[in-house]
């Protein structure tokens, strides 16, 4: 079993403390240039080849859960209550529920696999025998 002197333990604890202090420093702000967030609560992420569109649709909050039942309010689409970046932007203006209660749908806007609209320039001739 290895033995450590008090000075080596002190050095190890200082190393651990420095690593902890480095991880607690303020981190740079994330680059949100790739995100577009329209007023209706949907979010789009632009990628190299396609866009990802996230929409929030009908509310799924069970208002009768405390009584052992199941009842939803019928809100069909999430509508943000406030401007982007505010806490009220996460609340629905129609049903006053948090956005997380609404069904999340992810749509991929993918480019077509091939360009089928181009016309062929080659001609084929049929030989008569």
C-alpha cells in the first residue's frame, strides 16, 4: 500500500481545487445563430443539409389527474404568451400551460435525394435490321 507524505497530499488537493475552480468559471454564451424561434413557439435549427422544425401542438395536460381521471382542455396549438427569451414565452396564451405539456413534433426539411427535373441530352437511335 503506497504511503503519502502530508506535502504530497497537499499538492494533490491543490491540483483538484484548481480543476474545480476552472470548471466553475463563467462559460461562453452558446452561439444561437443556428436557431430561429418564431412567435408561435416552434423552433428551427439550421444544419448544413436541412432544417429541423420543432412545433408544439395540442396540450396534453391531464387536468383530472389528482382525482384519478383523464381530462384535457382541448387546446390545439401552443401560442407563446410573451416575447422570445422571457419566461412568459414558455407559457401558452390559450391554456396557460407550460410548453412541455404540449405535444412536440419534429419535422425534417430534407433536400431531395436527386434532381429529377433535369432533362436528358443524350439521344438513342434504334437501328433497323
